């Protein structure tokens, strides 16, 4: 689900440390978000070709190139479907289980998938108490809190509206980054995108008719969930930049900590379910194993193969799929202002993440710090 986030923990660490973005992978989260990801980056252009490829002069190279292109596009489509359907899975899960139970099941299944991969790859979890402490905060803001807020919101609002609210995460990210990150200054283009995006939110909510027919509490929870992602991202950027641990190890630890947090809280506010209906149980399993665990692998492969800019375009497909799934499979009503507002939100979010192309080519420099600075923009 938006993006995640994307954005998110590892992408943020790569940005802060100047590491090439082609190796950055968002941590598991509700949905991918295009947080502070330039429209074009040097890392995208410099991403090396896959082993065994050449300039296309060898026989059969064109077929191999087409096969690879088809492969990543297929994985892109699968990732979009998984995150787009996550809001439907939440809605189905909450029909039989309490929201906190849905969230606990989600992070548990997600953690199991990531830990299994960690064992297969024979990687270790971080040992530093400081790292675990910071990841506990990240787990709260990037997993436990937003997942729970989305689950509670879907008790009173359609899954389609929750998916659209998730798309506002890049807008919140821009506002917070201006306040918390001194090097991230607003431009006219980004401010315009912010205004357009929030105009889209008002359109979705039907502000001209006094928000009639919209549950404001549930909507506020969904918007609050999307706000959690940039808060967590900024915290990680400030505290865990430069970590030497792998993306998989950090994400697995984060998911384990989110599971522990919810395992403590859930019994205090809910009672054990008297039955385990198959369909809601499968929905929670898919939400965790696919939307939080397997999706991490897909996103990791996409970023490594085609770069973060292309991979994070999945952000803009998630609300479209969430809306289609809610209407087609759950029979949710869709008024004209909902898809129109969603398109306005996505246009604003895209504008806040875009960067104007330089009018002149940059002058060559021999200062090695310049290359590092370019990777951080």
C-alpha cells in the first residue's frame, strides 16, 4: 500500500548518506510514497546494466532486452495490484476481527516472511541497542500506528476513500520536510503541487456541500495514517543515516518490533475472537504475507533493476486499483467527485516530487564532494 512511503526507511538512509539511490529500497509499509524522490536522478542514469548485457550488437540481445523489460513491467503490475488490494483486504479483515487484531496479524505475517528470507540469505539482525531503539520508533510511525489507523478508519469509510487518502502522503512529506530538513527548501513548483493536492482532498470530501455523507472521523484517521509515513521517514533520516546493516536486516528488525508493540497493546483493548472465519483470515494473511512481506522483495528487485524513480511510480497506480477493487468487489458507492479528487491529488503529489530540468549543463568540476552532493538532491 502508498507507498509505503515512500515512502521510507532505507530510501531515506540512502538519501541522507549520499549512497546511490539505485540500491535504496523502501521498508515495508502501507503503501509506497514518492517522498523526496527526484523525478530524475543521477543514480537512475548511472544504474549499471544487468550482468551479461551489452550494447545490443550481439545476436539475440534484442530478445533478451525485451524479455527483461517484460519481466520488470510484470513485477511492477503485480506490486501495484498487491498494494492496491491491501485496502480491500483491510476492509474484509475488519468484518470479522477488531482493527488492532487485523494490524497485529498483518505485521506478524509480514515479519515471518521477512525473517524466513533473512534466514535463507544467512543475514543477521542488528546487535546495537541504539539501532534497535531507533527502529522501534520507526516501527511505530511506519507500521504499527498507520496500519492501525487505516484499519480503524475502514470501519466507517469505504476502502476506496482510504486508498485515496493514502496518496496524500507525499503532500504531508513536503510540508514536514520543509520544517524538519533544512536542506529541503520549497520551490514554486512544489508549493503549487501542495496546493493542488489539498484541493483534491477537499474535492474528494465534497467540501462545497459541507462534507455531507463523509465520516470525518474515519477520514481524519486515514489522513493521519498517511501523515505518519513522512514523520517516520524524517526520524529515520535524522537518526539512522549511515547504518552499515542491510536493507533486509533493518526492515526485518523493524517489522519484528512492530509485531512486539502490537502484541502488547492488542490484548489490552480487544477480546480474543470467538471464531476464525476463513475469508477474513485469508485477507489478513494476504495483507501481511503479500502486502508487507512479498511486496518488499518485488520493490527491492524493481529499484535495483530500473531505479527508484521508475519503481516508485507504483505510488500513482495504488489509489486507482484500490478504487476499482472497492467498487467492483465490495460494491462500494462512487460519486463523481471521488475519482476526480483522486486525480487532482495524484497530480499535486507528482508536482511536489518533480524537479525542473536545468537550462544549462552543469560545469565540470574536480571537487569530489560535488558528486556526493548531487546524489543527495
